[in-house]
């Protein structure tokens, strides 16, 4: 019996090593770079408690620029890594720079937070939110390229346009301008929800104030924001 166990263990170990070697063989230099980037991020990431994340989101909604810089500093490396891992299509990389996606994510994030739409209860939830936004931005760019059927001859012009736009979008004045545009298109009830959220009220508190279900209020507000963004055709929204 001990001999049989030894043989089975050896077989399992050998199979495991073969799988590991096959996995390593499939990894590209970019895959390993992404892996090491993520390890470095975890090693140097500042500890942020759930309570401080709630306070951070409240400060962002009130337009605190120091809070915005803290978010960029805390999550910049992870977002850059996520963008690189998503931008695997060589044709898309020829048309859109990874930096354009990166800046568009932050522009959209700060605008939506300022409107009271986005929220996060803990650091991981905020990171997951950024990951979903990166995925959405990349998919949106892929759809645009496929629909427009742009060719390589337009690469230089397109990149120049996107870069100029993203420089503007990263500026707080540009975000403030877009914020005002969206608010101008809101109904009185939608502005009331936005004001309650900016004042720091949770969705539960907003629902109680309006005597409605918090989920119903949040979903209706989300639909309103998306509708307004489409009607204004805001880039990076």
C-alpha cells in the first residue's frame, strides 16, 4: 500500500508539473509583465479602510481635488495594467493609445462621482468598478472601430484627435463643464437626487427621503444619467 501511494503521488506530481510547464509556455512577455505589475501594486498599495473609502467618495462628490489626486495615486498603476491587459488587439492599439483609455476612465469616473451616480463601500469594490470601466471603454472603442471601418491611413489623425480630447477631459475645468451640462438636462426630481447624493446621503437615505425603494431610485437615476450622456454625445462619458 505505501508503494502504491508513492506511485500515485509521483504520477500526480508529474501531471501537475506538465500542466505548469504548459502554462508557462503559453505565457507571453506581456503576460509576465502584467503579472509582475500586479504583484508590485499589491506590495506597495497603501492600506485603505472601508470607512476611509466612504469618506473618500464623499469628498469626491463634493469636488475635493486632493481626494481626486489620492484616487489617481492609489489606483493609477492597477488601471494602467488593466488597460494593457485588455488592449490585446494589435489593430486597436494602432488606432487608440492605452493612455487614451486610461484618461477616459478617470474622466468618466470623476464626472459620474460628481453627479452622485457611483459609489464604493470598500477598496476592492472601487478597484472592481475601475476594472469594469476599463473593460467598457475598450469594448466601446472596438465597436467604434468596427462600425467606422477605419483603415491604418487614418491612424495619425485619429490618435491626435483622441489625445487632444483626453488632455482636455483630464482637466478639472473640463469635468466641471460637463457636469454642468448634464445637470442642465436633468429634471427637477433628478437634480434633487443628485443633490442628496452629493450631500453625502446613501441610497437608502435618498429612498427614505423620497418615500421610494432605494433600488428603484438608484436604477431610475442611472438610466437618466445614461440617457442624458447619449443625448449630449459627451465623449468619454
